[in-house]
C-alpha cells in the first residue's frame, strides 16, 4: 500500500512558558526553538519512520526548503510538494511546565493549494493506495470526492476541529480519527460525554467508516460494525505531547500496511506515541521503526 498524504507543512516556533498565555497577558518565554512541523508533515514523517511508502503533497514557500530536505531524509517522497511565492505555513506553539501545548496557526502555503494541483497529483494514485488527510489545508471536500472516485481509500484526522468539517463528505472516509473533544463535537455531544457514548454515536452516524477515538491517558478505542477494541497507553514520562497524535496515526496506518490486524496496529501505534511524548520536539520526537516493532 502506498500512502499519499496531502497535508500541511509548517515551520514550528516553540516557546517554552511557565503557563499558557491568557488574553491581554504578556509573558516572557524561557526558550525558543525553530523546527519542522505541521500535522500533515508529522504524519508523513511517522509513516516513513515506520517503514511505509509515503508521498507528501502540499505547498511551501522558499523558506520551506529545509522542511522538504528533512522529510526526504526520513524517506518521504516530496516530489508532489509545490513551491509558491508566499510564505510556508507557520505554527506558534506554547509549551508549559505541565508539557501541555497551545498552538496558533498561519496557513501560508497550506491555504494556497489549488484544485488543479490536486487533480494532477491524484492522477498518479489509484486503487490500493490510501489518501491521508488532516484539517490544515484547503479543498478537503474536493480531495475526498476525487480520491474516492479514483478508488483510493481515505483516512482523515479531524484536527484541528472547526464547524466547517460538518460540511465535508465524511461518510466517504474509510477511517476517521478523532480525539475525545473532536469526537464529542462531531457527535453533537457535550465534552463530558462518556467515551463509550461518543464512540457509539460515531459508529452509528458513519456505519461504513472505521472509527479511531483517542482519549489521552485513557488510551484509544476502535469501533467498526460490531467490533470494539481498546488499547491502553504506553506509559512513559511525558516531555512534549506535540506530535503524539500524529505519531499514533502514522504508526497505526504503517502497521496495517505491514499486514497486522487492528489490535496489533493499535499496540504499536500506542508504543510509538508513548516514545514520542518522552522526547522534545515534533517531527524529531517520532521514533524509528526499530524502536517500535522490536
């Protein structure tokens, strides 16, 4: 299985702070780090580090050269990433003492992708391949419809969540990945709704789509038709949670591509995410296949 990840590529600016800044507050950071990021790029890096064949598509400015070089060094094919005259996407990340984060995004090249470019890229893929999506680029509805028409299977991570997602043809997805907050919003339930209720509502609403519901320290639940599987977290000391979800998704998909079943795929995805949060950074924190599948 080949993976086409049509997703964001960002420059991450990470500010270490005592606490997440409040409205009207000015706060001195204790450090600043510049690194590669974007949920799309992180998931491509995770797929590649897990040994999968992954192609990344998107758009960057000339300031994004180092990002593509880094992705390529991990084994990601970046030949479908286009350049334009504007700036690469940016993410301003606050990381507090409890290792929780708050993220402010600037779309940049991620919002300059055209439908024509999408068509040209999808022409190189078809049945047996999987399209991987997040909610950080434009024309996602077009991507889903065109990919499905061409016979690709589709995985989408509904992050970051916003009301525009309700207008997408989500019933065409083969795999839908949400955390507890995103899942509750999609299911039109309160954020304090039980995880089981969220999962059941999503399975009922999208009966032809496999559901992955991640719930932080409570692990992950899988639901499809009558099957329900739970996987606990891989317990490690938390240093930085920035790439946890992206690592989980990349390793889950790569595990399936290796021929593993859902239960085993969840186990390895959980282990990979656990290793990632024990290290600083986003893309750099994602473990290699030898660390996870050993």
